[in-house]
């Protein structure tokens, strides 16, 4: 994806928003997440232990010549198709590009692609409407 694509997409796309809960002392707190299209070079969906999915942002830091990885947050399965759709952008050349370009697992016994496809089949049609 070209840097120009990130900049142009950020001008026309609202930030992607979702929320999740995390344990806090003896209760839970809600965490609201907002991702601007040009905030990261690309996003990854990670299948993790316990059947959870996390969004990870990856940004290249030019002055360090290295990548910075940030755990953005735990995403609910029902929000994944919305993320997939939001991440797509058609650039000025008519090419469809996406800032979401990796699905992986940190639990070796998972099949992240199969699980991702199940989610898209289960919730994908609902997010189209």
C-alpha cells in the first residue's frame, strides 16, 4: 500500500470504532477503541488463547528503521466483518487495497484462517446491511 493511499483513505473514512471489556480489580471496565486509517501501516488480526481475537497495529518508524507493534484491543467476533469492510480502500488507480493484511495465531493449535472464515460466514452477511 502506498503512503498516498493511507493519506487519501484517512480523508474519506471515519475512524473504525469498537469497544471491549477488560478485568479491573473486582469488576470490568469498558475500553473504547478508535483507529484512524493512517495511524498504522497495517493491521493484523490475532487469534489468541481462549478463543479471543485481537487487533494489532504495525507502524514503521523511519528514524529508527524498525517496526513498532501495538496491541490495539480485543475485538468481538461480530465486529470483525465490519473491520474487514472498513479496511478496504479503492485507490486512484482503481486497485482495491486493505490496511488489514494479516490473520495469524499465537496459539499453535489454532487454525486462524479456518476460524476467520467461520466468523466471516457467520457475521459477514449481517454487516452488509
